[in-house]
C-alpha cells in the first residue's frame, strides 16, 4: 500500500489554506494513513488546525524566508519534507504557490507529477481523474512510478471538516534554505481599479463581446454596458468572467470595459473557475459555454439567439432577450432587496 | 544587459475542432489527429510574443523557439508564426499530443536547450506557457528548468520589466485576480507565461522572409524525438456525454426574466 503525504504551505496569516483541507479529503478517499507536511514562516496555527482530521503526524519546516512565495525556497522546503516522509504518494493543493514548485519537487525526488486532479479513487490502486485539451476530454490514470506527486485542483472536493481534539504530533525537519536571488516585494491588484474576480462568490457572471456591439438603435453602448455589469457585480457579489473576444478588444484598440483585464478571461486560454451558479450574457461560442464553465453547477444564459448551439445543451435555461433590458431590471430588483 | 530568450512551445489542435479520443498502440490519441488543423499553442504564442518584445527592448538579445512536434505539422504552423516576430527555430520531430508524458517531453527539450550553440547560462531566460491547450499540466517548463538547474522560476507571468543591470521585475498571477510582484537578480530564470498584456503581432512580410531562411533548414534537420506516455496507464479516456435539457424562454418580458433570475441568484 502507498504511504501518503499531504504537503502544503501556510497562508500569510499562518492559517491552513482551505484548498489543503480539500486535498486532504481527496487523500483520505484512498484509505491509507496520511502524514501532513507544512512549510512557512510560522506553522503552529496550521498544524493545530489539523486536529481531528485523521492525520497521523505533521512534518514542518519553519523559516522566516518561507513567508514569501518564492520558487527556490519553497521548492527546497517541499522537497525536504517529501524526502523526510518517504511517502510514495505526495499530494498538494493546487494553489498558485504549490503549483509553482511541485513539478520541480517531483523532479528532485526522482518521481513523476500529474496535475489538475479533480478526483482520486481507489480502483486497483490510486487512480487520478483529470482533464485534457482544456476540459474537453476526461481521463482516469494510474502510474507505476513512485513517488507520484499529485496536485489537486481547488474546489473539486469538499473540504475535510476537522473534528477537533488533540493536535497531531509535530516533527521538525531541519533544512538550510538556499540564499534567494529573488525578492518578493508585494501583491498588486489589476490597474482596472475595481476587484471583479471573487473566487469564493456563489455566482459567476460571464460577459461576452455582445455587450460592446451595436444595439437596436444601431449604435454600441459600452458605457451603459459597463455601468450595468458593475452594478450587477456590486449588487449580487458575483465574480466576473469574460469571453476571450471581449478581453482581446482591449489589445485591438477597441472600447473595452475599464475593469476588464485578461485575468477575467474564462475558457480556452483563460481560467475554468468553480462557482455554484453561472450566468452568461451576450456570449456566443464554445469558450464560455463549454470550457469556461465546465465546473459551474447551475447555468443560465441571456442572449438574442434562440438557436445558440453553444448555450443549448450546456445551459439549464436560455433566456432569449436583450441583456441590456434584462440586467437593468435585475439591478433594480437587487437594489430594492437591499 | 542582453538576454538569450529560449521559448519552449509546440502545436495544438485548432480550438474550433471537435476532439474525439481514440486508442492507439502508443496510448490514447485523437481521432484523425494527423488531419486536424493545428495552431501554435496559445500560451506558447503569448510567451513568444513577450520574448520578442523583451528582446526588442534589450539590444543584443535574441529569441530561439524550441519546438517538439510532428515535422510536417510544425512546418505548416511555422509558416504563419514566422510572419509575426523574429526568432530562430530548433525543431524536434516527435508527437505533440496531449497524452504524452511531460517528463519525457521535458527531457528531450532540456537536452535540446543544453545543445544550443554558444548558450550562455548567465543570459538564459527560459520562456513558455504556464499551461497548454493539449496536456495542460503546466509542468513541462518547470521540469526543464530543474533539469537545467535554473534556481528561479515564475509561473502565471503577465509582465516582465528588465532593468539595465540585468535584474528584472515579474508579475505572477496569484489567487483573487491579483499579481505577486518579485524582483530577480537576473538570468538564468524560468518564466511560464499566462496571457501577458500584448496583442498578437500583425503579420510582417519582411520578418517572415528573414525567419523562413532559418526555419526551413531547422525543420529539415529536426532530430527525431520519440516520446510516449511514460509509466502512465490510462484506465479510461472519454468525452463527457452530459447534455443538459435546456429550457428556452422566448417570450418572457425583461421584468419576468429579471424576477426569475434574482430569485435563482438569491436561492442557496
């Protein structure tokens, strides 16, 4: 039987990332004992949060240099922890910090890595489910090589709920970190001014290029569209996604929304976010409807094309209507509710 | 300070094509894979355009594209890509499908980078996509970086700003639609690009003619690079068949639709 290690960084405030508890839940489905490994500037709080999760023990590397998310120091810490554990399966949450380093860690361990794992099952051995070709083809795979490093996508599994009680024993792993050549100087929000990407939002609002096209009066109304979308985001707390065609308009010199950047893009070259509900507006195409909301559970769309082949069969409800008129009314109702 | 920017990138099926998995003696593949129109992987494309932009800003720099794919397909795609920005090509003749093992691909690419004539590690910036539209694992570039013992890696990069002393500032995507800002002392470094900020360059016939003088010989001497699925055993590979019963609402007023939407949004 494989021995399993869950390795994670701690958050800047010392807390255990939620994605780590999700990856731990995935690890527990395999039935083998799980050891946890944490690295960061101060890991006590995160280690204590593992009480009642069934983790046998916690290996830790603690160092002030690990406060910053940086390849050279993070990779050294994660590799040292994995080596110390001797685990044959090394799981990690696919946060940006772990995603940056785990391939390098797998190489240092002489192992192999697979990423974007959405499910782990025991089918004659550990079996990972992941997608290929931008969420178009789903595969179940096993590997002969060990150690096998697996990055579990956030939002794919319910987070394990710690039962509390005594914290698992903590064991420090000694490590001399390499002198970093990179200094992390801060975190910057997009220059668009308004934060429109909200990973924890219940609703994803996808805006398509139709918002900037000519309307019934023969003229485009991008300012009105901008105001409607922003008002909806403020009123509903939704996260904003966009089709590639809309964000690309900025690069082509066309009018595009001030708050819209490439970070909002969902689909083929954008993100595949996970939200409970998704509302696509003025979208026509595969990217938002197939790739962009593969992991959106409830889906509705508003556009003027009743035979939109991308929404049909992909959305639960397709409203054939003018999104400008509908969203004006939606915003009024949301404002009245407050 | 100048850089030698090596971009790793290959081809993927045109995103508008319907993809259907099939079994082959070499492992899973795509139906009519050899017939599917191909494009340069979008993330690799962003990396290439950012590389050319950086090279143009730092005199003395050059860009080399190292690409592993079927030679005939590479030739088709390079005819278009070569019109965009100046680069030298190193081609490796092997499969570019999504089911090949990233570790095998990384070993071939690392060997090709090491063999680049006159490669100066102190000037090396290794660029590529942080994802791809085929395997999409986002690990090949990191593995190559490790194989080349490059100590600094950045992923989800949207911007690089080089300074006269050779150091540079990098913006990497992190959670919540934000960027982590880092300063690196200088090359060598690995940068896995997200989308960057640059639009696709317009075709430039002069660049195309200059590139093609080097691209065609590079394709002709492309070394064979057979890569497979490594130790992966695929238990199943399929297109999900889930189709939703879409309710089409045609004749409702904006008021009615808005009420329904707000009720739906508000429901837990």
